[in-house]
């Protein structure tokens, strides 16, 4: 039945492509889509999904979730030469989680696994861990961006004014920041570039200017092993931690969380997380990947993000879905609230405490593999 | 750093993109946009051990530099998304501005040199085959055997060039597939899509029939799809500028590519059936059961064109 629907929506989606107002057929296709399409969420995703099905057509994200990676309306100045439509909140009345970062968060211009490369950032599967009836997810990350190119260029300028009170921004940079000045200071180099930490703090500040909460993640690790343990070293981890501290922003040491998870899963399993895997690489005459994740790897990374969110005191945890219950909260040494969340997120939902307690009550992971709990 | 370069390339267009380090053929860099890889000038198959779909045609298949720098895209760009990269290569060798004749004389040999047994050549010409063979670069209209000497070049008919592509593809042990040209976006006041059933689309159909070649009536399929969608929706497929009625943007390119895929799937013995990606598998076969494009006396049209030039 689902397949038929997908096919059907594929077929009719062309009809809906460039039409901003969602016609009746669109809501029909979306209301029949998986259960996540609630009364409140069905209308908006419908029109987006219709378009995105046409553009994306991937095998992983269902029609309801696909619109979180790609919008429907071309925006002047957007990269991608006409192929990238920045996603927007599906339901403007709900709070929004804006996800920003580089290709490890959203991969490729289309953000859809890019054909058969099947590379995915964690900003795609993360939608499955949130209750889409309560919050919008908008993945504004874009491959190739650095902290400064994201801040100075199209992306942040376009997105920042759209952040509203009660929204969340979760950011992760560093993979492309090799030439960004190191540190968290205010100095500017000869090219007019600030430090990595300055940009991160600026994201936090300008998110707060809009009444939102900004969570900083350290970058995802490269696949580096030493003596059977992950041993990826990257100075952007410490810079991110320091920037979060200085900005009093909640911090998730995603780099460490993922490495601990990999240590448990082991090298052979982790080889399957990066795309192309050694096997696929051999079949396609490519190099095996050590930075960009495939769908499975993006889920692992997403779960590590979720575990961090569950350990933080920000109200974001109140918006997690039932699926997130199987993810154990991150160890305390992998997150830092930096004492700011309480003062900057006064707009948290009343359900906060309930959601926190209920989720922590069910942290006994049904599937150990799905848990980020370590040691 | 490489990603930064790629981003800059996206932002600032093909000039800068051309400066990004070209990956060695043996190990192409996956971080590079795969579409741009297959669209590059004289692009080669990613994996020479696999069969390859070669696309040849004009700007409606491969627009400009193939990077969308003017926001226009031919359908050959998204086309590769519908195929399983681990099983087949897609290489877009189409070139804007070419006619069946000019592509044959200037670019075809470079393609043919690389076509191997088991490959596929999908061809689509006609948009630039109008006009005079003497003052322009077009073929002689029709499908006949007549020739014309133009500055020392023996110019043949549209059908002759198409037949040559087919023959030479088959000589290599590869499979030719003909597409009729993509139509111009012309709606009539009554909501019908204006068709020209007497020229290059008809000649492509007749050539396919005469040579027993797999044929996709892309012209008619796009026309029908456009009528289903309606004028306003289809308008978003063309341009910029808004007055554009032939060259597609990304949305239009995707739509046209899905017509080609849908038509392939409708073939009784689709030779590409085993090569579709997950995305390709999800595209339903198009309904080609309706009467095919009526061929209105192409022979007569050919004869008429012979007499004109």
C-alpha cells in the first residue's frame, strides 16, 4: 500500500511541483503517508513532500520527512544553480529546530543521498526522533560550508531572521574549517576572517537575539583507528567546547560520543557506516570513505546527537518522539549545559519535565545497538 | 578545503569549478558533485568496467557547461540519478547548439571511440535542425538519401544522420535508443499543447521504425504530461528568463528525465531494466499505449524539403 502511494505521489507530484498552494491531491497523498502526518502537520508537509518527491525520490526518508531537507521555493542567492530550495518550517505555529552545519549534517546539493552515492548527514534521520506534531525540523546545513562561509554567505543571512522565539538551532562545524583561524578570540586575520570559536559564539548570540536556543556540537569524527579504538584527533573539538563555554551555550561533544559508540560497534561494523563502504568502493572504482556517512552511519550519528539532547537541560528534549526513548542519555562528561539554557530558553514547553522524566524512565535500551551509552 | 572549493565553484560558476583539481580517473572523488562529474566536457565513465549510457543531443539534454551556471539544466543532468551507479555509468556528452549534423561531424567520433560492447547510446536531436543547411549547421530536412554539397561538406538529411548514429553504435556492439526532441512549451488557448507532428519528431519515429531501433517519443510524452499539469505548472519548468520556452531549469530537467525513464520502463524489453537505482525503480512506466505520434507522410515532407534547399 505504501509503495503504491509512493508511486502515486511520484506520479502526480509533477502536477504539484511549482504550485505553492497545495492542491487537494497533495493533501490526499500526504494524509495517506505514514502515521507521523498528524492533523496539525499534514497540510504543510503535503505540499513540500509533493515537490521534494520529484526532486529527491530517495529511498530512505518518507514523504512526510523529506521536506525537512528540501523546500519548494527557489531563493535568490541560494547555491546549487537552481537545484537547492532551502527548506522552511512546515507549520509556522510550531517551534522549529534549525539544523546547521556541513556535509556531515546534510550531504549534497539535494540532500537526498545524491543519487547512488547514498551519503547522508545526520540531519536527515534525526527527524525520526522528534515528534513532528510538536516541532518542525529544518535542515539548513549545506555541504562544503565552514563556520565563516556559513555565517558570511547566503546561509545564515537567509536563515537567521526566520528564527523565532522558542526555536532551537543546533550547529556543527569544523570539517571544512581547516583554514579558519584557530581559537575563540575576537581577533580578525588579514583576510577579514574571525576565529572558529568567534563564529560559533556569533551563531549563539544571533540565535538568542531572535529568542532561540543554540546548541553547539563538536564535529563528527573521521574514521581513524588505533589499536582497535577510534582515535580521531581534531582541534575543532576543543575549540567548539571552549566557544560553547564562553557563550554559555549548551554543548554536545558529538565527536566523543560517536567515537565511544564506534569503539563498541567495532571496526567491521563501522566500515558499513561510511559510504562508500570498502565493498561499494571496490565495486564502483572509488575510494572508501572516511568522513561522510551513509544512511546507517547517519542514524548512528543522529542517535548520538539525540543522546546528547536527552542529557542537556534545554527544553528540546520535550519534543522527542517515542523512537527516541530507545536512545540512552549521553554520559555527563559528553555534554555541558554551561548554565545558560535556563536563562535563555524561558519559552520551554510545559511538558518539559514530564517528557524528561518519562524518557529517562525508559532509558533501558530495548536494543543495545541503538544505545549510545558506553562503558 | 576541497569542499570549500566545491562550494565556491557552486557559488561562482563554472570558471572557478574548472580550476578544482580533477580527480584521477581511477579514483574519482566522491565528494565532488556527481552530476557535475558526468556533465563535464568530454566526461568519461566513472568505472570503465561497467556498461555506460552515453547521452548525445543538444542543449535540452546538456545545457551550457552542464553545471547550471545559468540556472538552466538539460534532462541529461538528473538522468543519472535514476540509475544504479554500481551497475552502470551515465555520461552526458550532449552539447548545446548542436544539430544532428554538427554533432556528427564535430563531436560524435570522440564519443564513438569510447563506446564499447554492451553500452547504450541515447540520442535526441532536432531543436537545432531547423533552418538552412547552407547558411547554418542544420541537416537537410527529412529522412531521405538526398545530399547537398555545402562548402565541400556533403550534407545529409536528419534521418540519415540519425541512422548513422544507430549503425555506428551497433557496429560497436552497443544499443542505440532514439528520443524524439523535447517540445517547445506552447499551449494553445484551449489548454492543448501545440504539437508539430510533421517534422523532426516524426522523422525520428520513422527512422527508428526503419532501423528497428528502440524509440522514445519524448516529444509526445512531454506534451501529454504538460497537458496533465497545465500551463501554469509547466511554466515553472522553463527559464529563466520567464519568456524561455525551450530550455528547462532543474525542475523541468527532472520532469523530462522522468519521462525518459518512464518511457524506458514501458518498453516490452527494456534493455536498461536491470540498471535502475532505487529512485529509478520508483518511477512508474509511462502510459505509451495511446496511439503513437501520427507520422504524417514524412516521405512527402522529406521530398518537400529537398526541393526547398
